[in-house]
C-alpha cells in the first residue's frame, strides 16, 4: 500500500540523526549534574559547555555550508537540543542561535550573512539574544513601545525589553522595534522593524543591562535602550516588515523548543523507571505498585504522542509547507508531556527528588518554563481556536 504524504512526514529524517545524537551525548557526558548544580547555585553561565558544543560544530549545524556551517535541516537541530536535555544538561544557554538564524538567513542581506554567519559558525561571534518582549506588552508584540527613529543616516533606539536571556554573553542581538508609530499604520503588525545590534559596541554606549533574579538559571535580563545609535546597514530586510520576519522564525523556535521538552520528558521517564525498579520498600520494588508504575507509563505515552506531532511539524517545515498549527500544538503537547513526566519522576523519587544531588528538582524547575515561554499554552490554544477551528478571535 502506498504511503500518504502526511504519513511520510512523520518518519524520522536521516535515520533519526543517530550520529549527531551520539556525538552530542559524548559531549554531555563531560558535564554531569555536579557541573550544572554548581552553576545553578552561583547563577552562572555554562561557558565551557557552550564552547564544547560550538567547537564540535553543533551550534552552527543549521548555517549553510557556504557560510561555514553544516547546512543541516531543522530536524538535525532538534536532535541536538533533544539529546542535550535527555542527558540532563540544558540547552537554554545556546538554543537561540539556532532559531534566530531563520530571520537572518531568510531576510538578511547577502552582505550581512557574509559579515556575520561565518564567525557565528566558527564560534567567534555569538548571536544568542532576542529582544522582543517588553514589560508592559508581554505577548502583545504588535503594541511594543521600543522605538527606532531615523535620524540622519542612523536609527536611534529608545525603550526597554525584558526576559532577554543570554544578552550578557552574546555579541549580537536581534531587536524588534517600532519604526512607524502605531497610529500611523493600517494594520497593527505594520511599522515594526528588525535590527542586528552589535552588543560589543552598544553595551554602556546606549544599552544597559540588569540581570533578573529568577527561579531558573537562564541568565535572563531586562535591557534598556537610551539613544542607542544603530547604522542602517544593520536593518534586517525592509523597514516596517519586521513583525513578519520574526513570525517566520517562530515556527522553527516552537519546534526546537518542543524538542527540548521531549528531551526533558525522556530524562524524567528514564530516571523514574530506573529508580522504580531499584528502590525496594515493603519487600519489593516500588515500580511493582500500580500507583507508581502507571503515572510513568502514562507519561511515556504522552511523550510518544507529542514526539510524533513535533516530528511532523519539523518535516513540514523542511518541506516548505505551512506548519504553524503543528509547530504550536507540538510545542504545547511536548511541554505538557515534560511536565507530567517531571511530576511522575518527583513522586517516584519521593523525598530524594528534592535533594539537589539527584538533579531531578533542577530539571523539574527548568521543564516548567516551557508552558510559559517562548509562548504560553493559552496563546497556543487561542491560535488553534482561531486559525485552525475558525472560531472568533479571543483577544
């Protein structure tokens, strides 16, 4: 029987990138829980981990070969990030470099690509900061207040961003700012522009950064722009079309983040199942008890279901087909599967789950983030309700 095109889309690409997964796993073996525990206590950036991934070429895997990268498809990037999380490590320190590539690659000028991408692929430059969210607008991106006014032969930026992760450890930042006042555009998504800001020059020269003390160690910050001057050569694409450029990269972001959640789920399920077989109470392994066994089994089933949708989303993306619904739903289901797996793991380990030496509580905290960011579950449900089911816009 001939397979349908949709069934083929769910098949793993390149034999599931087993070589990549094995290579990433070898790197992660050198960064055990003690490494992450130390960083978590000190709220420090995993510089050595990021350097190891960069040197091995994994952070440049989505950059085309002509610009010094590996030229691999999105599913390869998914394999990298999923494996990092499955081993107990965390990719949040470096994942933005993969999904910010979409905006630069698709809409940047040839001169911009040749100026920045080879050094990013080689690890000489880091593009890890993404300046979009603001304290007063949150997910209502089209109403952001940060302005980039054209003054002579330059843009002058004023405003504030929040939850801008990794900005202290990034050389470049993608910045979304309004270049035409909202009351002068026909559609609220118009008049926004994307800039590539060189933070090496901008820090303390129009850009100031305050680190946010948060529940998880993601090195996230609030960023203030005070008459920051940006040359017109750093404008990505056309002025006023920045919202579309950002949206274009959001499907890739959703799919990549969903892959991290799948990795988290697999980490929790593996640890819980192993412990349930080893831990003996009342004369038998606790995994013999259905109250312990069934939540782990259900978490596994939820993970497998989410994984199929995420892989379909990646296949649609690679085929150049519309994948907005699959990318959003996949991200939602994967984040929920990770959280349910984390809950099952916490219950299985009991009191020992709270001991930092096991790494369970750290991963539990980290996994919860992805139901809130980079897009909340409620926003995804609103998208599905409106764009998939045709119901009235809810916001």
